[in-house]
C-alpha cells in the first residue's frame, strides 16, 4: 500500500515535470505580486525576481532529474 502511494509522488515524464513547473511558476508570480504590493519600489521588484528565479533553478533541476531517469 505504501509503495502505491509513494508512486503517486514520483515524476516520470517530462509532461508531468512541465505541469509541476507551471504550477510553481503560477505560485511564485502570485507571491511576487504580493511582494510588489507590500514593498513598493526597488525592493519589491528584487523580491519578485527572486521568486521567479527560484522557479527557473528548480525547474532546471526537475528536468535534469527526469532526463536522468530515462
């Protein structure tokens, strides 16, 4: 039973990886918009870029991991 549940959380294909990266990007942009509202000016823009930059780095790692499994 535990193996079946564990298998649900394994990314097997690039399509699944792209879907997860898309969801991460939506969340980071939403958080970035909140940062722009809370910290107007240059600080908010830096925090917005940090949020979206983290998705680029995480997405690259996810795609590399999927490529290594194949």
